[in-house]
């Protein structure tokens, strides 16, 4: 049940944003946590502050025409939702996936606003992307698409205005093509306009690893609260992209054994542990599939097409693929198999029912907006290096990332304690993120 002050706000969100289920879900989860805040501090419900937080500052939708390798004209739709700039320039990734529509980008931009606030860094929230499907496209096609997208998007960006990065389907290759086009259009080497750049052209060390590493740091800190660690633990990771790969890497460094990972076609399970060097070779260099990995491994690995990776028994689960990939049914299976901790590497991968089952089952649960904040935090470190024309070592940058993740963990834990829900990181993250954004918005007036 929503607080009676928040009920009409949510009703309005439903009415004004029809058909955007993921956006409704993300807003609902935050509003569910805010009842305790408006009860304790009624001023946060004044001045339509919460209504304003739920309404993006600007939503941009545009046509992206490009020519494929056979000379045919293709049309995609581009989006940028500039959600909230109270704390700094809009900051958040671009997602290229055929499922992308306005509701996807709005839910991600909304989540990003609170996530970015939690990092304590001066970044507002935004998100963008396209329904373009990079799978099976040549480098040249990807380049032409990225250039066309940036020709239109570029006018809305700037290092003090809006700073995109990668997300699903967008990695260093795409950031490179977009940065090149932005540089050409503006005739400026404005490094700080995009993050996730390559090391020779303004990128930061550790940005590639940051989301996965950060998620593992967060879960490690949660485990420490119960006197536990990754050492000797069995871990299941979903996805096999950027976040999944560097989650696996850090888990292995901490002595854990990752026994399964997946993509949208199926999962691979390997009791001895995933061979990360081979997985990287197949995913990062050959742009192959998890099935190719399983085939290359032979007898030790079992590939399960169309299966649910959460069937594999694990002590720790790290969903790192996409939204709503872990359902109530999956949560029941995981709890039955004795899962002790779940850390969301992806954005909103667990359905509301799954989240409820984990919390009720006393499973340590790290929500995405806290657990996966290491990516955007390291993007903010990249902006910092660009602004000072500096470049830090791997060790220094990773140290900063670890400190930031521990800070986020502790802020969420303390806030949960303060609001009488010890150990509830969902409540802690939503409230701590909200208060930071809300304080800035109050100070800046009705804008
Ligand atoms: P990638 O594109 O590198 O990898 C995505 C992975 O998830 C792939 O294995 C992909 O499989 C799988 N996947 C994507 N969509 C679906 C789907 N509809 N069903 C099943 N599997 C799917 O993306 P990232 O690793 O960067 O992103 C993963 C998640 O992490 C996303 O939720 C993203 O928003 C979040 N995130 C990313 C950050 C970053 O810095 N990159 C930062 C914070 C959060 P397939 O190849 O079959 O599509
Ligand atoms: O969801 C996310 O936090 C990201 N995709 C990273 C955003 C960023 O600006 O680095």
C-alpha cells in the first residue's frame, strides 16, 4: 500500500505515461520507499517536489536514418531523456537494443537520477538509446548508424550539459564512432562530452571493469556485515556482456567460483568454474555467443538453450543482463537452493515479487541503483580526469572506485537503520538517493 500522500502522485504517473510498464515499475518502487520519508519530514511532499522528480526535464525523440551495406536506407528511432539536472549535467548511458522504446529509457533515466545521487558525485540523471540492433551488423554499418545518431543528438550534449556513455549494445567501439562524429561537428576536442572512451583518446583506466568490479565490491561489503566473503563461494552471473565479464573477473580474484553465465539464447554451466580468458576472447574479440564458448570448452561445460540460469544452485547470484530477467519463480528456486546474497549488476533485473521474496527470506539484497553505481561513478572520474587533462594509474583509479562503493554501501545501510529497516538496502538506496536530489531541487527553486 502506498502512503496516502503518494497515491495520487503515482496515479498521475500512470495516467501521464500510458503503456510504459517499466517506468511505472521503477517509480512505484521508489515511491514505496518514500512513505517513511514524508511521514518523518513532511516538507519533502510540498512544492510538488516528488511530482517534479517523476517528470523528466526534457524528452528528445528523433529519426536516425542510415544506409546499410547493401545500399538500403534504414530508419531507427533515437531517444535521450534528460531526467534531472539538480546535481550536475545529465549523465547516463545509451542503450542500443531492438526492444528500446520511450518507457525503457524513462525507467533507466529515473533510476539513474537516484544512482548518480548515491555516488555523491556532481552528476544529474539521463539516459538514451535506440531500437537499433547491432547484432549481425558490420563495423561499417555500426559506424554509419552512430554517426547519424550523433548528428542529431550532438546538439543536445556538452561536457556541462549532458554526458552519455555505454549501456547494452554500446561499448568502446560505438563510443569511439560517436565521439569522432561529435568532434567533427563541433570542431572541438571536448573529451568530457562522452565517457567510456578508449585509453588513447581520453578514456579512464578501470571504466571498462568498473560496473562489474563495483558490484562485487558492494556485495563483498554486504557479506562482511554477516562475517562472510566470496572466498570459496559458488556464484551464478547472468549475461555475458561488459557487466557480467568484469563481475566474473572480480569474483574470481576474491576466491569465488563462477559456475554459470548466459545470454538471451541460453546459459552455460561449468562446475569447475568459467574460463574467463576464453569467455573474453569469444565475447569481446569474436563477438560470439555463450553457445560458442560452451562448444569450445567441450565436455566440462553444459550448454542449456532457452534455460533459466537461476536453476543452477549458487550461494550468490549476480543478475547482470537486463530488466525483469529474474522473476518471483526464479527467486523461489534460488532461495530453495540456499542463496545467501543477490547483487543487481543490471538495472532492475529482479521483478518486484523477486525483490520481496529475497528481503522476506533474509537474503542480502543489493538493488541495482546502489550495486551497479560503480560504472557511472568511474565515468564521473573520467570526466574529472578530462577536466584536469590528467590520467591516473589503474591502482589509483580502482582504489577510488572501491572507496566510492564502500561509501554507497554504508550510506544505504545507515539510512535503512535510520528509517527502522536495518539491512533493507532497497529502502536505504531509495531514501538516501532521493534526499540528495530533493535537497538540491529545493535549493534551486521551482525550475
Ligand atoms: P552488454 O551489451 O555488454 O551485455 C548485455 C548482456 O545481457 C548480453 O549478454 C545480452 O545477451 C544480455 N541481454 C541483453 N538483453 C537481454 C534480454 N532482453 N534477454 C536476455 N539477455 C539479454 O551490456 P552491459 O553488460 O553493459 O549491460 C548489462 C546490464 O547492466 C544492463 O541492465 C545495463 O543497463 C546495466 N548497467 C551497465 C553499466 C555499464 O557500465 N555498461 C552500468 C550500470 C548498469 P545477448 O547478447 O543475447 O543480447
Ligand atoms: O546504467 C548505468 O549506470 C550505465 N549504463 C553507465 C552510465 C554512465 O554514464 O557511465
